[in-house]
C-alpha cells in the first residue's frame, strides 16, 4: 500500500512538474513570439523609413541632374556673355577716355592759338566770326555727345556683364537648393522666370 501511494504521489508530482514546465514553455514561447513580432515590426518600419528616405534622395538627385543638364548650356552661355560684355565695357571705356583726351587737347590748342575768326569784338563782328563760333560750338557738342554715348555704352556693357554673372551664380544656387530638396515648385517657377527673363540693357532712354 505504501508503495502504491508513493507511486501515485510521484506520478502526481511528475504531472505537476510536467504541467508547470509545459506552462512555462508556452509562456516563454509567447514572450519569444511577441519579441520576434516586435522586432519584425521595428525592422520593417526602419527599413521602410530608410527606403523612403533613399528614394526621396534619389528623386532629388535625379531632378538635380536633369535640371543641371537643362541649365548646362545656359550656364556656359552666361559665363561667356559675362566675359564678352566685360571686354566690351573695357573697350568702350578706353574709347571714351581717348575721345575725351583728344577733345581736351583740341580745345587747349584752339584756346592757346585762338583763330582770328574767333577773336571777336562788337566792332569786328561779322558772318565769318559767327560761322567760326558755330562750327566750334558744333564740334564741342559733337565731342560731348560722343563722350556721353561711349560712357553709356560702357556702363550698359558692364551692367549686362554683371547681370549675366548674377544669372550664372543664381543658377548654381538654384541647383544647390534642388539637390538639398529645399525649394518648392512655386519657388522653382520664380527662379526660372528670373533666370530667363529679358535683361535690361542699362541704357537711359
């Protein structure tokens, strides 16, 4: 009888231990399964976020590359235009200076060696003296007009050179903003209108 009871108790104890072990195993499996699920969701979220970021970066790079291809020719054109107008400005400045020197020298020669026709008094006033005075005034007016014209042309060339340089720099700023994704479609439209708008010559009408 004692042996039978011991066997029964032993069996009951083994059953309890087996049941507790089975319960612990189920709980461990559920915890592990939950951890795996959370880890899977975290990894999935991180991967999706990473992919979205890289896709967005790739799209920005693609847009930047396409814009650069579109603006490559205008960039070269504006750079050449800047140098060309700068040279023209120097040429017109030189011409204005030379013209001014020539006119000043002619006036100095005339003033130091005054022709008899210009040496006029009230008694000796004649048609010849009037004609000589008008011719001198006409020459001085033409000289002043030419100087003003050459100065305006020089200023216009320098103005257009600076305008081309600003467009050149603005294009690189625009491409930089596109590559960083810091420009909206509305801002892009405004910048493109500024880049391809008609340039003012700077000449006074």
